[in-house]
């Protein structure tokens, strides 16, 4: 990764720091991929840790139809990141321009819906390798930005909540804290997940389970995140009953002794008005855990 | 206006209050018009003024290409409005579906670019009456929501900054506080304003001056807002030199003794990363002035 220089597409001053949009040639995807970064004032000025100059970094994975811009422009997270001195990074949600027939026909499969898996089924397997892309992007960020490899958190929303929980559970030495907003917590059980995993991974459901947070948790031998996991869920979320299954993840956590704070919020739905309400809590949660 | 019942299109819990989107049949426009409202917890629960039950209300006018949703989803204002107990209202930026030939051909004229004037030139004069629409919407909000007619502020961005300054200067008994982000402060002098005013108002520039904040201020006999006006302007704003003219408005304020806090911010551009950085200051400015 060290040989890849991301191209800076744009930057915007924001809360004393800088909001940037980058593009680079992703080896994992085999296409140019965009991502966004918020660098707090501490990353650009006088506030970085004087011993290392490096700051905690949080990766945010977005949901269906979103891009690398969605969280940065809608969630209102930069104010808190500026205060805490945390770097934010958001990837895109799928390859763009892969040229797979039908990839833009559905809003819940293909473009904008990569589900953070490495596809094994043709024709998706050529470029739809978002699992590897997130790990690659983590390395790129650690190599190119003042981000501390020992303080890396991950969080996300809906499809991206699935991605964050799953990536953290598969890589607890690479991601040191994890939280989610309204995650697809048991994708092998829900229509969105079954459509995506069937399309990207094929009919063998053993392959699906390696990307399912509830299955991964249930198969843990002890609590993978002993400091706890935070999940916020709105109770007016129209996708809750059919698609999200937080109670399944909660039960899997209980069975292995994984501390989980699953907060159920009356009246809140699935969108960014919900996320902006609770995003400060998530940033403070990660900041406390990452130290 | 009392006979018009706005139709609630959607609502979303947000910071303990509720974000709503409405539509109603606008007499001023002659078409259905959408607007959005944020009601803080104080408007829905126990925090309203026990003597009247009414809260201060701020109207936000958005810029070119925006809708009634833009500010609500991008500015991060609801957190502060919830804390202060202020209602937020955002109209759309033009009629929609007026059917004027060519109305969607330009991003800076026609649909999404009503410039908050009442058009007098055919064919625009049939529906493009955004000046009257804002006054009508103010009445509707005061009649239908727990908003205090004695505590009404107005602010806006770019084209909407022009609209806010102009509407407040023409109606200082209806709007009691005013501020702006990167306003088109002297539209008769800049390409955006000259194109819009020429199209909507015709060739007679006397008509233009009645909608120009700098001209209105220069022709005041004393300070119309003695408590002061707040304007934020980014110095990396690519539209600053050609389109915005804050220095002309500043000079007009100085000439009539109008207190103006014009804050020039190094590095900030024209977008919502700039607005989200300073929106808290604007809400607190209005809240202090409205008492």
C-alpha cells in the first residue's frame, strides 16, 4: 500500500480542521475508489500526541445507497471529532463503474450495496471485494495520515453496522473498538442479507456465516471486546422487524459473556436524523475505549 | 391562511424533538409548496413558556439548487435548537412544477433559484412569487405551530442570505433578528443577481433595488436592527470576489450606523462544512436577541 498515493479531490475547512475527499487505485477492488477523511485541528496543528503525533481514528461504514460523502455531510460528527481529536474515515459502499450487468438495477444489491464481503461468485467476484477494501484502506490511512495503529475503531449504520460488527469480530487485533447504528445484525436471517450473500457468495450458507456478526459472536469462545460494544436502535425503524435482528445479536453476546449496550429508542427511525442525535455518544464511546 | 391545513408528509424523531416535512397549497405561489420544521422538545413537551406555550422561531432561507431539506439534513442545527428551545423552519427555494419553459435549464435561474422576489415579468410572474411566499409561510407557521409572533428571526445562506437580509430590512416589524452565511449581499452588482433580477423583474433597475440588501440598508434613515446583524463569510469561498460583495453591505451599514458583525474566516469555503461550523453561533445570536 505504501506505493499508492491517494489523489486529493477536494478539501473543506470544518470546525478548525479539514474535510477531505480522496481517490486512489484500490488493488483489492481493481478500480479507483473514493474515501473521505476528517482531520481534526489536532491532526493539523498543535494538539497531536507529542510523543507520537498520532491520533485515534474511526472508520465509519455507511448503509445501502450511500457514498463516502453521506456520513460526513449528514451526521454532524465533525464537531465532536474536532473536540476529541479523532480522525474520521468513510469509504464508499461498493465499487463504482465495475461494469457488471445489472449492477445498478437494485438499490439493495450491486452498486451502493457491496455489503462489505469479498464476492466469490462470477461476475461479482471480479471487483466486489469490499471486505478486502476496508482492510486495505485501513492500512493506507495508517501509512498516510497521522493515525495511531493502536487506536483504531470502527462503526457503521445498517448495512455498514453489519460491516463494522463483522469486520471487528473477524479482526479484533486490527479494530480496537466497535459500535453500530441500527445494524443488519444477523444478515443470514433477513431478506437483504440473504439476497446479497446469495448473489455475492453463492448458495453455500457456510460461506455466509463467516460474514454474519451474530454467527461470529455465537462462535466466539469468549468476549472479543471485553470493554463492551454499543448499538443504538430506533423503535420506529421500519426495517427493524424484518431486516435487523438486534435481539439475535444480543442473545449471542449474552451467551459468550460479551458486554453489549443495546439502546432502544422510542420514536426514532432508520435515517440520519436518528444518527445525528446519537453520533456524539458513539464518538465519546470510542474515544473512551481507545484512550 | 387560517383555512389552509398543511399536510404532514413525514416526521423523524431528532434530538428529543421532531423533524417534520409539510406541503400546503400556497396562495402566493399558486401551487403546492413544501417546507420543513424542526420542533424542539420544548415545543412538544414540558419546556414551553408556561405563560404562552410559545417559542422563538427561526426561518432559514437556502441557496441555489437547495430544497426545504438541505439545511435540515446538512447543517447540524437541531442539536442547538433542541437545547435552546427554538423552532426552525425552512421553505423551498422556488416553485416546483410551474411549467415555465426552460425553468430547469439553469442552476442559477428558475427552479431552485427563486431569489425570494415576486416576479413581474411573464412568464415567471405566474408562479415565481417567493417574496410573498415567505411572508405567507410566516403567517402559516405562527397560526399553526407554537411559535411566538414577537420572537421571529430569519437567516440564510448565499441566495438565501440575500433573501434573509432583504426580507428583514423590508419587514423589520415582522422579523426581529437577522443573520447570514456568505450572503449575496448586493445582488444588483453581481452576475447571479443581475441575471435573476433581469429575468424576474425586467429591465427597470429601480425595481431591482427594492430587493437588494445593500441598497435597502443605504436608504435607511437609521439602524433598522440596533441590536446588530451577524454575517459569516469564508475567505476561501470561490464566489466571494465576483458574487457576494459583503464589503458593500458593510459600508452601507457603517454609513447608517447599523451594527454589523462581519466575521471573515480564513480557509472556509461556500458549502455546508462552513455552515455547520458556525451554525451554533447563529442560533445563539438569534436566541440572545429574541430573548
